[in-house]
C-alpha cells in the first residue's frame, strides 16, 4: 500500500505545472481536497489556462509530461477559462464541483482580480 502524498510533493507538482503551463489557476479536488484521502488515493488537479488551440487530450498530455518522474499518482485535467466558465453553469458538471468544493493551490494575481470583479458584479 502507498502512503499519503506529502505536502512538499504537492508543492513540487504545482511548481512544475506553473512552470510548464503558466496557468491562471490550479485547483485541487477529489479526496485530497475533501479531507478523505486514503493511502492509495491519487491527486486530482484542475489546471485552468487562459486559452489554448490544442485539443483537451493534448493539453492533459502536456500537463502529465510536466510531472514525469514525480513518483506519485496524479490525475490532471486542463481546461481553458472559457471551457470552465461554460462548465460551471451546469450544476452537475465536474467544473461546477471543482469550483464549489475544490481548494485553490495556485492563482495568478490577474485571475484573482477577475474572480473579485465577478463577485462584485454578482452581488
């Protein structure tokens, strides 16, 4: 059986994704975000990029390539800002669940401003 993934390893994973993909946001979801991780749980990450001409499967492959040799199970999904915006409008979508229940591990300053502006407009 495996062990829980140490925080230092999670930090290294986030660092590699930031360096390789320059995302706006990285959100942890699944068992690690919800405090339900077990010894064999993988790390689930949603990476949000501003835009991309690549198909989703290629983006996911690039993200996994950034994590080569990290030594722990990681599931990474890469969405564009527009894909995420469309996804959160569907109550039962993965995007909505990630936004509602996930934990932000990385957020670019500009993305933080976008989120604050959206809250002010919605209020």
